C-alpha cells in the first residue's frame, strides 16, 4: 500500500441483517463447539463483533427466561408472573391498610387521639 492509498477511506460493506433463526443456529454452533467466533462470522458474512453480540444476547435472554420461570406455571411469560406478584402485593398492602384503619378508629373512639 502506498502513502496515497492510506488517505483513501475504505468502503464499508453493507450491513448484513441476520434473521432470528440464523442467529439461533449460530448460537447453537457456538454452544456445541462446532464453530469458533471467527468461523461463525466468516460463514455468516458478518463481523466478529456481531457474533459476539449474538452470543451475549442469547445468554442474557436465556438467563432472563430461566429467572422468570416458576415451577407449576407453564406457559406464563415473565411479565405475567411479575403482574401476578404485583397484584398479590397490592392485595397484601390493601389488607394492611384496612387493619390500620380499624386500629385508628378504635383509638379515636377511646379518645386516644385528638
């Protein structure tokens, strides 16, 4: 490469978008040890950083799904489980407020509060 070549910017190749199923297949190859990151990138026609990102997103997604899964709740999404937990907390707090209201009423009747 001559010095004049260094001043000419390199053309970036167009960004290739991988489908979800292609990303999944790449992830499976990596998990099974069938391909390295470099091999997967070359095969898919993308940059190594894309493969690294696919691997990280798959790991994060799996961990999120596993954390949200509860025995005996098949087919419920993480959002559904979270909503059920929030509703249970609302019910618990509602009962606590009722109990405190009764105590306050009793104290007021006894003249304990002015």
